[in-house]
C-alpha cells in the first residue's frame, strides 16, 4: 500500500516565452528612487494613455508598486502626469 505522492521535488523552471521574469527595478537599482516629482521614472509605469501598468507586467514587487501607484497619483494631482492622454 504505497501512497504515491506526486509532488515533484524540484519544480521545473520553464521560461515563458512571452513573459520575461523581470525583477523589480527599484529593488535592483538602489539609486533609483520613486519620486512623484520625477515624471521621467513614473512614465515607465504608465501606458501611453496614462494608465498605471499593473504589477504583472511591470514586474515590480508589491512594495514598490504601491509606492509607484501613490507617486503617479500624486504626480497627476500636481499635473506632472496626465490622467489620460488626449489623442488627436
Ligand atoms: Zn521592489
């Protein structure tokens, strides 16, 4: 009476072709600071239409994604970033 445990001891790490595993850039680069007064950095994390890019895609960690979200919202309030980009 053997109970077959089908738990693989080592899960295979396969690379998904269309989703690169990015590491949070703020964790990687300590010099990078999330600053709501710096739209250059924040622009990496918004779409062309001014939407915030979700964590799944941006690859940020939860901690930094929250800070970015906050920074973007602040930047919007002081008109450094658009709420939506007007397409002509
Ligand atoms: Zn991070």
